[in-house]
């Protein structure tokens, strides 16, 4: 199949609107632009590729697998964002901020400042983890159910 690159030219077709809608729906299902779809279908026809060779069930399985992978990527991206937000609230950032605000601070003062921020940090970590990694019940926190 040809790759879609910078050297392109225009090719026009004038299908009935209902046929164009079918092409567009199928292109969406395959996660392609309508242009990509038309190029791929024309090339497939030119090569006499039989769509009967690929069972519709295997195509459905691949599309389902693709959708599952997209959802998993989104979950991972969301998790990365959560972790990045948590990183902004770590002891390290609190220590650096405290020292910047209090040059010459001594170890006992810094330790006390970090100790004072622990409850808030733990609460924000629990909030970020709840539903994804842990779950809260009436009698406490428990490991969450993980998707395998």
C-alpha cells in the first residue's frame, strides 16, 4: 500500500451521498481519514485482494483489541498525569520551598516543616490512588481490583 506523504495530488470522486456516508462510517471504524480510506480501498481493489480472506470476526477482534489498547493508553496517560501532580507535592518540593523562604534553616526546623505537611500530602496521595490502586471502605483502605 502506498504511504501518505508530502507528494500528494488531488483525485476527485462523486459517489452518491449514502455511499459516501457508508465509506465515512467505515473509515471512522478503521480510524482512518476518508482520504486514507479511499486510497487503501482503491489499492486493495487494484491488487485483487479478497476481503473474504479475512474473516469479519477476526477484523472485529482486531478492532476490539485496538479499542482496548486505546483505553489502556488513556488510563496510563491519566496515571502519569496523576503521578506528575503528586510529584509537585512531595517532601522534596516542600523542603526546597522552605529553604528558599528561610535561608540558613537548621535541620530540626526543616524536619518539623516536613512533619507538619504529612497529613495533607497523605490525603492527596490517597485521593489520587483511590479508585485506581486502592479503594476506601467504611473500615479503612484496601487494595483495589486491578485490570489484568
